[in-house]
């Protein structure tokens, strides 16, 4: 049986939802229910994926659904800490280039605090030397070349 760990904490105007374990067809319903409750009270959600060990397309569909609903309501859902090795579906599907994706929660929070007209940081792919360089400085990430 797949294990999923979910917790959340308020940080400024954001709710940080920490996800750990496996995001798959078995656990995607649990993630969906958790995010549904979170969306009822928060307009900005940071989904911390740093402790995710596996992600399949069923859980990605859940994330996309909540991202779209929050956008439609004037809110945001951003991803933080996604490790390419465990969340490849983000890049394989091309969604890593469409979803707001940050190296870590602190970078996502910093982006929230930045002026709306500030220029975005350079985008870096999640693998190779660029990823090693990106790991040492917080910035938004994009799909590999």
C-alpha cells in the first residue's frame, strides 16, 4: 500500500502544503480531498513536493485541477521542491514549463513578496550542471531544453 504524508502550515499569505511519500492512483484521492479543504480557506497554496518519492499522472491531474480552480477564483497554486528523479511526469508532460515551479518553499515565498512587475529569474533545467548550479540559488525552474 502506498504511503502519503500531508501536512500544512500558514506562512504569510500562503498555505504551505507539504507532501511526502508516493503520489499515485491510490493516494491521489487523499491529495484531492486535502487540497479541496485547503482551497476553501486559502487563495495562495504552495505545494511542497521536496519529500515526494514518486508521482504519476493521476496525482498530476489532481494538482492541475486545483491549480485551474484556484486561478479561476483569483488565487494561485505553486509547486516547490520537485525533484526531477521522482516527479518526472511534470517534465514528461510539459507541465513543468506551465506550472509555477520553484526550487524550494523559500523561493516560492520570496516570489510572492516580490513586486508584480519584477523580472523573473533565469530558468534552469532540473538536471545536469545547471541543476547543480540552480540548487545553490533559489529561482524558478522550467522544463529541460
